[in-house]
C-alpha cells in the first residue's frame, strides 16, 4: 500500500495551525480546506492528460486536458465535510458520494447511518475525505462499502494518521493509497491520535 506524507513547508505550517488548541472554529475550517487543496494536488499527480490544440490569442496553441477521469469525492460525515470544498475547488466536476459513519465512543467501532453514492462507481476514482485516521475502523468500513458497490479505484485524504490506522488499512485494503499531512505517534487509551488535532468534527462544526 502507498502512504504519501505530503512533505511541504505550506503543509507543515498549516498543520501547525490546526494543532494549536487556541485555533478558533472559523480558522480551523479555512485551514483544513487549504490543506485539502494541497493534499489533492499530490493525489492527482498521476492523472493522465491529452494534448490538443486550441485557438489562443496569437493563433493555435498546444494545450493539455485531463483525459476522461471520472471522480467521486466521498466525505465521511461529519468531519470529512471539512475537506470537501478544498477538494472541489480543484476538481469541480466531481460527483459527491456521502457516507455517514460515526465511531462508537465505547467500542471505537464505526456505525453507519447514511449512505448516498454517485452512480457508475465502477468507472470512478473514489477519493475518500476524513481529517482523521485513528484505529482505521471508519476508513476500512468506508472502503468496504465502496468496494461492495463496485468501486475499484479508491484513495483516501486524511490530514493526520495514527500508525495503528495505517497498519489496519495496509492489512485490509492494500490497494488503497493514503495521502496525509502527518503520521503521528500513537493512539491514546480513548482512541484519540496523539498529538493529533483533538476531535476534528467538533473543531470543524464548533460543537465542543
Ligand atoms: O479511525 P477511527 O478510529 O475509526 O476514527 C476516525 C473517525 O473518527 C472521527 O469521526 P467521529 O466518529 O468523531 O464522527 P464525526 O465526524 O461526526 O465527529 C473521524 O472523523 C473519523 O471518521
Ligand atoms: O484523534 C481523533 C480520533 C478520532 N477522531 C477524531 O476526531 N480525532
Ligand atoms: Mg467527531
């Protein structure tokens, strides 16, 4: 499985802002979307382009256009919505597939509560969005759901990952690439990433 830690000064700087406990909701939202733009830039690096000629201001000019890539972005409710606008800024034509999963606080198991997927998943690259990959239970469940609906190309954008979550996805879904800003130290006894960001959903939605 490919895990890509997007190592760039802008990524490290913006992640530092999210890590600060004093960062307020509106700034957290803004910076999370900025990071999503930087991660999607890397995640789309291997998209193929086709050359063609257009009429430019000084006559015909050779240009390139992305060739026939069908994409669905898959925000995992709630926190994944906090990355969606940034990704759609870069891929405005993407269809949106919404997956509602929350993690049971006692068992840490994912609980599904809403699913609405784009049509034609067999032909689409699915880009899953969730700021946090902790135990990996939620991401594994989302990938399993997409595969059960015929999706064969899947990657995941996660701002922060725990080594435990990466190991789980590696074992259960080795075909899925992960693009992240950081792999942190560990999970604590409540399944939160250390140092992490805290509860990303609460920080994005202001529900702390
Ligand atoms: O890797 P895991 O151990 O499964 O944990 C990660 C999940 O937990 C958080 O969601 P949460 O359950 O807090 O839901 P929310 O987005 O509604 O806050 C986070 O956004 C992930 O979806
Ligand atoms: O650290 C964590 C783990 C799961 N969910 C979060 O929002 N943060
Ligand atoms: Mg949450």
